[in-house]
C-alpha cells in the first residue's frame, strides 16, 4: 500500500525533527533516539516489502 508507506515516511521524518528539537532544547535522551531508529527501521522494512 503506497499510501501507508508514504504516511510512515512522513511520520519518521516528523519524529526525527521532534527528537532533534528535544535534544537541542533539553539535552540528549538515548531512548528517544533508540525509538526513532526503530521507527526508521520499520519504515525501511515497509519500503523493502511494498509491491512495485
């Protein structure tokens, strides 16, 4: 489903912006970065398995 993959990509980019803003404002939090990496891996998995 291309629509859900695009939505997941937008969510991943939005999360990256939010985590980066949090890090700049309040300092680094490893769990937030870990969560973003997991979200990014899930997005890459969706991209790899989508129908072409």
